[in-house]
């Protein structure tokens, strides 16, 4: 399951950099969950050819990520947004504690500054 999640994330970020033929076959394999045999039969190519193309696409997408780090940066930003969201949820006791509110605001300010630097 984790591999499919990684493949879809990489494809979402870098899929447009593949050729239309690569995109079509990769989408059938990853998004449409078609077997190699089904894709091969539909396209009139060998099962081995489909397998090789998918492996090649995986490598191409991984290479883009290793150079550009867009997925990594996206996941870090998503995590920080989650932390900011959690900091905005005050308990009833904290809502009346000015020091607690100020601490949380400073943490939010710090996280948002980090986000701005990354983007």
C-alpha cells in the first residue's frame, strides 16, 4: 500500500514530465489498478514491455524527486500546517490564560515563518 501511495504522490508532482504514452500506461497500472497483462492486451504490447515501462517511469519519477525534492517539501509543509492547526485548538482553561495564548501564538508565528522560508 505504501508503494502505491508513493507512486501516486510522485506522479501527481512529476507525471506531466513523462511522455503521453508513459503517462497513459502508468495511470492504468497505478490509478486504474490494471494488471500488466490487461494493459499489455489493451495496448497490443508485451507484458514484459509494460513491466519495463512502469519500472522506467518509477525510476524517472524518483530521479526527479531526488533532484527537486518537491514531494519532501510538500510533506514537511503539510506537517507544519497540521501543527499550526493543532495549536489553534485551545482548551477552555487555556482560552483564559493570556500567557498560554501568547506562547501558542509565538509557536504559530515560528511555524509560519518556517513555512514561508520553505516556499
